[in-house]
C-alpha cells in the first residue's frame, strides 16, 4: 500500500491479450470509481445489479512487478501498476459477451489471491464494475462498445475518512497506526483523486445522483427490451442522463436506450489506495 501519486496514470497493458469481439448478450457495464471509503460497494449493492469487484484484480504481494514508493519504504498500492488492468478488462468483456466470468477473490490483509469465483449476470443487461481503479478502464470499455456509464462517487472528505477507518479496523486490514497515518494522507489527497477520475472521463456524483443514474439506465434498458413499450412509448431518461451530444467521444453512436458518458475532462492529478471500497 502506498501514498504516492503515480507520475503517469491509465490502463496497464498486462493481462491476456484477447481479441475484442462485439458484445453478444447486450450487456453493458457501469464503471463506478471514487476515493476509498466513498461508498462504492454500498451503492453498487443498493442498485440491485451484478457487481464485479475490481479490488480482486490486485497483484499478489510477492509480484516482482509491483511498483515501489518513492522513498523505497514499501509497495505503492496507489499506482495503476499495482493491479491487473488487463485481466479486469477481460472479465468485463467476458461478462458482456458470454454473461459469465471466472474472477479472482483477493484478500487485502494477506496481499494475495485466495481463490476464484464464478460471476454470472443471469440475464441482466447491465452490471457494475466498482473500485478505485474503475476510471482507468473507461477508454477501453468505450472503444469496445461495453460502456453504459462512468461515475465517480464523491462525498465530503471527512465522511470518506471516517467510513474508511471504520471499515479497515473492522476488517483488520492493517495495523491501526498505519491506518491513521494513511487516512490522514488520503483525506488531504481526496480532491486530487476525484480530479483524476473525472479527468479520465467519469462523472462526479453524490450518492443519490449516482443511484438515480444507474437505476435510470436499468429502467431504460428493461423498457427497451419490452415489446409492449419498445414499439409504442419512447422511454424518457432522467434529465441527468440526457447525452451532451449525439455521438460518443470515440465517434461511435450511443447504444439505444443508454446515455453517453460526458466528454473527457483534463486530468489534473492522481492518487489511489490499496484498501479500497
């Protein structure tokens, strides 16, 4: 775990080099990012959709490719190089194309994978991928036609810090002195974390707005799939979901019934952390 801000951020190129087939199940992903402790896991559960936990794609603690902190005091778990972005993207692709994926189970306290599990969509046409690295996958998911929306969850830094501390102590993730030092550092860096995620293309939202966006996507998708409504009554999206333009930033038209992600903003800085929510 580290507190450094990586000099260069973005999706890593590690992981399987699979082709990018067009989705066959019609499923799309909502990428849910935000600072550690901002409530991503709780929000994802509230939305009632299948959830891919991106924390499970961290590298093992003995991986020789893990980045180090600038002072050499340990691993920089905040850096994008500390996780398998390619494997996470492959899992998203598998869920969208096949409706199922075998994904790792990671134990943060042990700094390693402890098993695998099978994640199935069970017919859902929308699912959530949540974690502090979610924004790093926006460009790739958009380019492959997998992206439904990208949201950065934002709350007051003091609230985020308190939630994070309670969770990390409850789960015994790290020694208390370490958690206190790290919590203070992350609270001061929270503005930079949000700025980085929005710079990568995520829309900053409070919990209720983020919930409305996701539920609006789910409702619109269900209505479009219902022949009783698809051929008679157009679905009006929530006003927060109205696309800013008729095409995405990649040049491809938006998927029917789904909003576009807002245009990318300029990235200003970056920060991540290993004990993410």
